[in-house]
C-alpha cells in the first residue's frame, strides 16, 4: 500500500518500508538539510478518523 504514512517513511529512510505502521510520530526536517533552507514539520494523521469526522459534520449540516 502507498499512503501518507508510507510516503513519510520513505522520505525519511530513502526507501519504501516493507511494513507500514498505523501512523508515525511527528518529524521535523531541519532547514540545513533542504535546498530551499526551510525547516519542515510533518504530522501524520489517520485519514479514516478525519474522514469520519468530515462525514459526520456533513450529515449534521444536511439535517439543518
């Protein structure tokens, strides 16, 4: 599977992981590592939980 978590892990390790966890801890890439010299903070989240919340909010709005 290729999703947010596997892409984050491959960015950090420079290879696709054989086993992908549910989510990874927050990652900070220092500015001196990037060509643009911009620090980058990556936060992984569960898309399923997010989408469940969005669907619930949409249902509440449609009932009004």
